C-alpha cells in the first residue's frame, strides 16, 4: 500500500457509500448485518496484497461467508470502481477476489 493510503481510504468512504444488506439466507449465519460497499472495498484494499483477509475476520466483520464477500467485492469493482483507488489496486483486488472464489469452489 502506498504512503497516501489514509487519504485514499477517506476519499473512498465519501465517494462510494452505497449500502448493502445481506440476508440471513444468503450468509448462512444467524444474524444479518448491514455494511457499505466502501467498508468491503476498504477491507480488501488493506488485505489484497496478502491474499485477502482471513475467512474468520470476514465472517465476524461482515456477517457473510468469504465466497459471497469476494463475489460482491469483485462486482463492486467491475460495476463502479472507486475513483480514489489506483488501477493497480483495483486489478489486484479483483485478482484476489477471483482466486478466493475459485479456491472455495
């Protein structure tokens, strides 16, 4: 991550604040959570160079199974990539998301 990461993350929150509600049926977990697309992208931005966050942390933080998390992050980045994030980071996050979905299959 570059030295401007804190600024990049702040701009990301402002620029990309769509809310996502994930139902209990989608997650397979007992409790549904509401998170923002920006929360998910920020998390992946911090972890993509290390292969993405741990499955346990994804479940705990977002209330969703890792395969659903990575599918959604990939969709966000395809649909409307955050302007404050570099092309390198976006491509890296998409690559990690594809790999993590493939590994879960």
